[in-house]
């Protein structure tokens, strides 16, 4: 169906012209108007969804084209913007700890290890 279905509009006119009882004519018009409104809503919803998806795709394309450092900052801000059911004080402490560890790695104060090595160390400690 297109944005305006001319068959429905013509049918509206025919309902009035056939001399149907007033009640039947009103019911037919209400039904056809409802069909037009539903069709318009469906078209609007599809356009809105397409626009949102296109915008998200464009946003992702732009974000992925940023240099690594800027993408990392963007990712950090996005994660921080998520709402969590966590006590604010605890969240601030964990954020400070994570930033401290990040800064230690960046400055070379500590040397990071792989996840596999970290798990192996934990297994050795737990096995003792």
C-alpha cells in the first residue's frame, strides 16, 4: 500500500453514494479511515526506524574512523554514561582504581600480563 490508498478513498465515496443506512455508512467510513490511519502510522514507523538505524550506522562509522586514543576516550565516556544499580561511592572507588591501574600500565610502572597468565597464577594460588 502507498502513503494514500486511492481505492480506500474511492470506497469512502461509494459508501456515501449507495444510499446505505446512516449507521452502515458511518461504520464503513470509520473502518476505512482507520485503515488509512494505520497505514500512515506504519509508514511513519518504518521511516523512523530506518532513520534511527541509518543514524546509528553513520555514528558507528564515524566513531570507528577515530584514532585509537580518541576511540578509547569515547568508549570510556559511553561506559560511564550507562546507569548501574551500584552505590555511587563504590562506583567512584572502582573508577579511581581502574584509572590508577591504567595509568600504571601507561607509565610503565607495572608490566601487564595476559589473561591466560593471570588465570594460571590464580589457579596456582588456589591450588596451594
